[in-house]
């Protein structure tokens, strides 16, 4: 007699529908990346080509670089599966496995946050640190503590940035320095002059419109705020990411830096705008902070994480030694994602109107406020409003 | 999203397929099988093999905290006591009755002379005599609710049918609108409630049309239109929406009783004609059969017969390639063989082709389950905590709040049976406690 | 167990660093160059062979064993510390640069788990000859492990291979040929942990595979 | 062997693709880097068709020019097959470390033909003051000039001085790479002083003691505020050659720049009017003082001409220009202490220099 009972309720699952499920999420994610990739290609390749500065082969390079990043991490994951699991040495099971483990994404993202003209071996090294060390050694997709792309980026950033600098290239005048660390990006300018003044921070790059479009120095794809916003709209429409996480993250940075700007400088709205449009904030908020595996699972936890990310980014950016604080705060909060998840899940399950929940939420918000206040007070001593002379 | 208000998810109803044809009577199956099981309690058989039984004759007794008599649904000879499948997935003893197609009634089935003069206690007694238990799916003995010591002022008829596919309540109300209101009227009388509510989904405006002519006859009865979301028919949700009150364990704390629509109809029959629970409406639907429709059948009818009545399977499908879902698709149970018998809690059978095996994918932590949960739990956290065996954490995460609606599994993009893991966590609490 | 097996077990089967994971602190700290690994290996070889021999001589008699047992740890420490002091002084006198680069890790051999562990687990219950063979095998296995780590770290970290003193191999041309540069990270503690972890993983995977094969053969 | 390939073909395929990416991608990336380099440097050397990077056989001992100066890259520039010149990328320290400047030097004429900033961490505010004129002075700059002298840009002195140091380095490297040698020195500057004699102070503001190496004679000459030769003061000495005087000017502007910051323009002995010019932040500030008969103190200030910048309300609230100058001058005249004025360091420095100068010439005349 056949087995009497089969399968588990519910029998209608969204995942069974045509345009749902894990693979569809991956497809949607890659579609969401397209505008950013195209922007990176336009900024670093096509635009320079149209201005007549480079040859056709050179024009293709940014695109090839990003795609190579994806391919490298794909191959590495495949090799890892083949070496560790004898069952996966045939093409079909291997492809099934890889297609459900988002193999392309870490490499693509990594290539997008690295400067153009990073040597290929550095890219391979970064992909290795991200995919193998950061993802597969932790148990594969779904078990990684850190965002693989971010881990690769940090590994490259802390060990091989000199190599990238030595290879760093110039294509046209607007991008004398493409490298995020080398010193010509808006944020490192701020870190150098420690002055919050529109004429000194924004005018060298034109207007804030250039910041929005993305024609300012920075890594391959991180400057294109417009392209990232398009990706954000698509990804939240397809429900690949929760719409409020990037919004709260960017909003927190906006508000805290507005206060910071008002305390130190002239308090104009340009400073928070400058703050959210420069560096990798937009990119990190939309594509890194929403990475599902390494961030809290429940909505309240996501809100908590986004708030913390916002204030920590301001703290690391304006008070720390390095010009960019997005990567550091992300990797720090990746570690705390699990406790944060448990903390917020308990509050959520108990109900917000319970006394204990109110106390917990209040304490958390006070903590966030304390960090923000510390950042502002500290920055007040470090920055000046800056007049001429 | 993150603000805590009652919520749910709209699921494609797929109800139209079984609404095309009207309710069909199928009152005389060849054999009926009366399961000797109600909820989790075994019944005491009171008839012997070879005995002749009439419709409405007591054949078994439920004992324990909710004692009920169980009645024969056709007249004929008890031919055997054998093990048959129950929709809960177990094999249980059942009384097999061979129908003699005479329709002989038991003596107790006589019209009541003056139903309106019955007292509360008499009505509750009738409820008990009818062997009435919740026809919605839980199978909870109905009279127990009406013995509540707390004051009850609202009786709610739950005809929401929030699960997809199922239309039996809708079809039954369509045919017997007055019986529903009568049943509700008697139910209100048996507990002294002043307010009666019939709740169903807003898009079923047809029901409003058929009920409206009878509403003036029964004072205190109103209509509540619910949103088209799942789980709108959840008892707690319904009471919260209608009475604006919430409760912890029992609906009576909020002064309300919720009953299924068909329960009310059976009760109306019982009060006026002394007909106990012998038949119910059932939906036979799904993509796997030619003509889905609803039936009014005696309890104990084999589903196989009903599938034949529906015109059989679609081309290229036979019973070996078919999945039979007993109950709703969200909370029911999939069964691979058609040896299924209609019992008191089986409101629908959905026949679908066996789906392809799915790739197993790791949890990617998208958090859609936490987002969908109507009681604001975080299923992944509960799952991890129960895997660690951390009972304290499971308790802190309020796993006991879960009502098993299945939405978390429903929305999971990775085909993970999260509902199952949460059930295990709940079992862990029970074991630990 | 014959003496050959006794000697060889220290290399892979019971490798003090990779299998028992003993004495990791000095191992990770000093493996920035091959020279350091060789120097450390020689020091450990000297101390381990002699301490094993002396301790097994002390404990060879049943009566002595009974007598020493309650105070055996102090006794072992005294023996080892004496030997380590000898090594330290000799090194300071004749191999100054090595002495300086190994630094505090030479005196710390006293509390190295490998030496005390072998004394406790093997030398105190075995005959002097076996103890010497065991000590030599273990020390050489440890050296082998150090060499493995230091080879990777020095090659990737600074692009050279310093074998002894001036005898060093500059492999920068290889890097230049491949258009890459040494990865600074490998000379830092991060690189030590990464290298150690990867070698550990490979060795564990290999031994797991071997055991699975054995199990299959038995079945 | 064949069986092994059969068994592990997928593994081998994946590995070989990875190696292929490493090799071909590496070559592509390398090619790209070379292309970028070419695009970066080609406009330095007009008509260059090929750049070959090389490591100099002998590097300059950079400690001469300070620890922060070093050669980053060096190229040989070719037009077709013909070796035309060199490009040196020198890293030095301006206001910040890491200022990289590339100089292209033409082999045929020993001239600097192009200069370009490759990387800078300087404050854009100051750096943007380096005008095209500043860079144009490098075009066809003759390395044959004995002492390198470039006109610094006001407000960006430190940054523009870095260009001089880097050019010095590039020239030293160029000397090592080619058989280029500097010509012999024509003149030696021994000392520089201000003229404190009111009789000649207006016409000969600065007096330089030089040794004309061609005739080996030591003499005093007077130069103007911008180090232009005026006349020989030591009697009986021949006027040095024009080349020698040019070299002297270079040397002065290189090593004695501070003397050009403040100097007397004229002195009228009848009206006792002394005109002194000092260098402020934005330009020259010219004072006209009326002195007492003993020429030891200032009686009154006739006029102050200033082009200092106009901040709203004057810097540090001293009223409109020349509010700060007047304020400081009054404090000086009343023997009050003079503190740095925040936000007006340039003007303040100019004023203190002026006071030192005034002290000098008054005390040279017996005053306080």
C-alpha cells in the first residue's frame, strides 16, 4: 500500500507559483543590479570612450571586470562543492546546487565596490576570501555570518590597497583618482580638511547634482546614487528586499549628519545630502545592509539594525580615522545580527504595548541616541565651519 | 508591516471551480463507515455486527469530558467492524453499514411540537443528543461551549471559509438560508445571547441576497462582512473584529461563541425535527477532477464514490498519481490513496496531481515568514531555539501563540516547512512544562 | 609498535601541531620566515630528545617511579628548564640574529605543551631508547609543521625564502613575472591563523577520507 | 591518466577556466594599466607614441631633499623609434604627504616641456590657486639654469614650493640618467641685508654681498624688492655679467625669499614720508608713514593701501579693510602686545614682518 500521508501543509505555496521562489529572487536581484552595472560601465567606459580618451577594447573593460567578478566566485564555489562533496562532481547536481546558493552575487558585488583597474589577481584573492572563507567555510549559503562580498572587500581593502593604488588609473579629468582610499573622493577630502563648508566640500566636484548622478570619484559602481535608487525601487517592488531597511539607514544618516552639520557648520540641507550621496552609503544601504543571511530576519530587527547602522556609519565616518564608515559598521553589525534578531523577536512576540517591551525599546533608542550624540559632540571638536583664510 | 495590527495575506481563492454546479444530494451510498474516533478519543461501540440499524440510531458513544452519542447515517445492516483510514492520517476502527436504501428512520426523529418554548437547558441537552460537534474542522463538542459559566452575549456564525478551494458552507447557506438563521436563533436562545452575527467574506454578496428576506424574522441577527484575507476565519481574529475584545484562551472570555454555519443548520434540524448529526456538506474540488462540486452526504460516505459522481479524474490522471488533501489546503493533510471516508470534521477533499519534488534550499533568512505571521512571531528564531533545545528561549519567543495557520510555510521561497518546526517547538514546550 | 613506527608517528599521525594542536602560540608567532622555523625546530629537537631521555632514565625503575610520581611535574620542569637554558645560552652565543628573531619564544619552550606532554604521556612510561626515538620523531614532526606554515607565509607574505642566514631565495622575480606583489597580510597574525586553519582543514579532511576508506575496507 | 581526466573533467574544466581568467584577465588588466599610463602621461610630451617604464640604474639620494621625496615611476618617451625624453613622477610633500608630480624633460634641449599633478591630497582651496600661469612657467623651463627658481603663488606657497623640490629631484635624476651636467656657477651670494640708511633706503632697499666667481671679487650690490639688480655699491668694482646677475636673482628668490616680503619703496627726506610695502594675504599692503625729524619714530600714518579679502564685517570684527591693519598698527605704535588674529594669519604675518622691519631700520638709525 502506498504511503498514506504525503507532504506537509500548506499545499498552496507562493514558492510554487511561476514568478516566485529562491531562484526567481536571485534572478530579480541580478536584474536589480543591471542599472548599477550599466551605470558603472557608462561612467568608467562609455563616457570616457565617447570623449575620445580610450579605445574600444578599453571601453569594455569595466563591464568585463564586473562580469569576471561574478564568474570567478561562481567557479570558486563550484570547485569547492566538487572538492568537498563527491556527489556533486557531475554537471547536473552541481548546477542545481550552485543555482540555489546565489554563487554569482558575492563576486559581482565585490567587483562593483572595488576600484577600476584593480589587478585581476587581487579580484581573485578577494573573491576567495569572500566566497570560500566568508561563505563556504561557514557552511555555505544561509550559514554565513558575514556578508561574503563585504568580507572580500574588507580583506582586499586592508591588505592590498597599496597594490590597487599602484595600478590605479586615470581616464579623464573628472576622475583623477578612481580609488576610494587614495584621497580624492569627497569623503577623504572631508577627512583631510576637517571643514564643513559647501564651497570646500561640494564645489570642487561641481554641484550636488553630480553627486546624485554619480560623476564623482569613487569605486567602480558605488557613486551612482540614481542607478542605485532605480535598483532599490525595483528590488522593493519585487519584494527581494524590505523597503524600509535602506530607507531607515539612509534617513538616520541624513538626520544625524544634518544635526552634525548644524552644530559644526552652517546647518544647510546640503550637508546631509552630501553625506548620503558620497561614498558607498547608498550602495551599502541597498545592496549590503539588506543581504538577508547576515541581517536580522524579523522586521523589527531590521529596523533596529538600520538605525544602528546609521548612527555607527556617522560615528565611523566623521570621528574615525578612515574616511568611509559603511563597510566597517556593516561588518560590525553582521556579528550582532543574531543577538539583535533574538532581542527584537522577543519584543515583537510579546507585543509592543507590554511594559517590558516599551522599556526595551526605549533603552535601545537611548543607546542609538547616545551613539549619535557622542558622534556629534566628538565631531564638533574635530571639525570647523571653515571660512576662507 | 512592523506595526502590530491584525493582518493576513490575500491568497487566490480558487473557489469558482466548485461553485459552478449547485449542491448535489448524494444520500444513499452503498456502504457507510462510522469511524470510532472523534478528535483524539476512541468511541465505545454499542451495536454488534449483523445488527440492523436505522437512520439516527445511536451506534457509538463518545465518553470522557465531552460525552456524545454517535448516530447511524443510513439504515441497513452492520456488516463488519474493520480498520479504515481516518482523515487525520491514522487507521482506526469503523462500523461498516450496508445501506438497504429503505431510509428507515429511528423512532426518536419526530417533529418537535413547540420549539420556541424550550428552555436553555433543554436546548443544550438537544445539542448533546444530536451528537453535535464542530463541523468546521476542529470537532470540538458544541455543547461544551454552551455550558460556559461566563456571560455570553454574542453568537457568531463563522462562514468565512478563508482557506482556498472550500465552498461547502457557501453552498449550504445558499440552499438553506432560513435554516442557518433558525439555528443561530436557537443557539442564541440556548445561551441567552442578544446578538447574533453571520460572518462571511465580503465578495460573497450572493449570501446577503438570500439571507436578507429572512433577517426580519429573527431579531438580533446581523451580518458581518470580512476581508478577503487569510486567516480571516480564525476564531480569535473574528471575535476581535466583531466584538472589539480579545481573550487569552477561550472565546467565552470575550463573551462570544463561534460556531460553524453547518453546525447551526444541524442544530436547527435537531431542535425542530430531532434529526441528529447524520449528514454534512462537503466540497470535492481540485485541479485533478473533471467537475468539482459540492455534495450533501451522510457521514461515513467513501470519497471514492463522490469522485465518481464528479465525473472522475481528468485525463491522464488516476488514483496513483493523485494527492488527496483532506481539509483545507493550508492546514489539511495530504493523502496518497483514495480510501478516504467522510467524517464529521472533513469539510473538503482537494484532488490534485502529485507535485514534482522540490529542490531543498537553505533558509536564506529573507524574513518573509516573520513578516507574514499574523501573531507577530519570528518562526526562524523559534526554529533555531528549538533546534538548540533552548526551552526558555522558545517560551520567551511565545511559540505557544502560534495557531498553525501555515502562512510562514506558505510564503517561504525556499520550500521550508517552518510551520512544522514551530509545531515541534510547541511540542518541546509541552514536554518541558 | 616498532621503532620505525614510533619515529614516524610524529609526522602525520600524531603530529603535535596539526593533530594534537599543541604549542600553537609560538608556532603562529615565529613562522614568518623559514629560518625561524628551522631554528625553533632545532631548539625543540634538542630539548625534547634530551628531556625525554633524562625523564625516561629517571622513571625507568619501578621504585623510582613510585617515588617521583607525586612530584613529577616539578621534576620535569626542572629538567626541561635546564635544557632550555642551555639552548638559550648557546643560541645567544653563536646564533645572535636567530636568537633575536625568536626572542621570548626560546625561554617559553619550557612551558611548551609538546615537551611536557611527551614527558608525561610517553617518556615517563617507556624505555629510554623508545623515548629518544619518540622525542626525535615528535620534534621533527613539529619542525615539519612549522616549515609548512612558514613556507606558505614567507612566500606569500614577503616573496622570499630565507633558509639560513644569508642563504636565502629571493623569489620576487616570480611575482614580477606573474605581475603580482606579495600579500602583506600573511606576515601578520591574520595570515598565520588563516594558513594554520587551512592546513589543519586539509589534514583533517585527508585523515577523515582515510578513515572512511578503512571503514569501507573493514566492511 | 585518461581515466583520471574522464573522472575529473568537470573539476579540471573549472580549474582551467579559473587559471585562464587569471592569465588572460591578468594580461588584459595589465594591458589596460599600460593604456591608462599612456593616456595619463601622453599629453605631457607632445607627440609621444610610446612610453616605456624603466627602473633607473642609479637613484638619487633623496635625503638631500627631505625624507618625503622619492621617485615613484620613470618612463622613457619615444616618438616612433626615436628616444625623445624622460618622464619622472616624483612624490613629495606639500601641505600633505603624497603629492605626486610628473615632469617631462626633453632630451634634445634639456628643458622641462610639461608638468602635471598626478595625485594630490592638498586642500583644493589652496591648490586651485595654482593658475595656468603657474604651470606655464615650467614649459620650456631650462634645466641649465644653475639654481631652480619658480615664482610661487600667493596663498599656496607651501604647495608651490613642493613643485620646486620635486623639480630639483627630477633634475638630479635626469643628471644621473643622462650625461647632463650643470654649468659652473658664476656668482656666490654671501649675505643679504636691508639697507637701513635713510639716505639711500628708498633707492636701494636690499643690499646683497656677492662674490663674482669669474673675477673672484667680492662686492655689495643693491637689488630691488623683487631682486632685480640696481647698482654696484662697492666702489671700483666691475658690474657682473648679465648671466651672473640672473643667477644671483634665482639664488636670492630661492634662498632669501623672505627679504622680498617687506621692503621700503621710497623715502622723501623733505616731507619725511616713508613708503613701505609688505606682503599680506592677498597682495601687497602699502603704508605711507610720516617720520619725526630724527627718523627714529613714526609721527603719523598718511595712508594704507590694502587689497586684503573682504569678509563680511571684516575679519575678526575689525571693520572693513584696512581695519585689521590699522588695529595692529595702533597696537604696535602704542607698544602693546600683538597676538595672532585667528582667521587672518596671512595679513597678520605681513604686519609682524613690517613691524620687525620698522624696528630694524629705526634701530639702525639710533631709534628704539
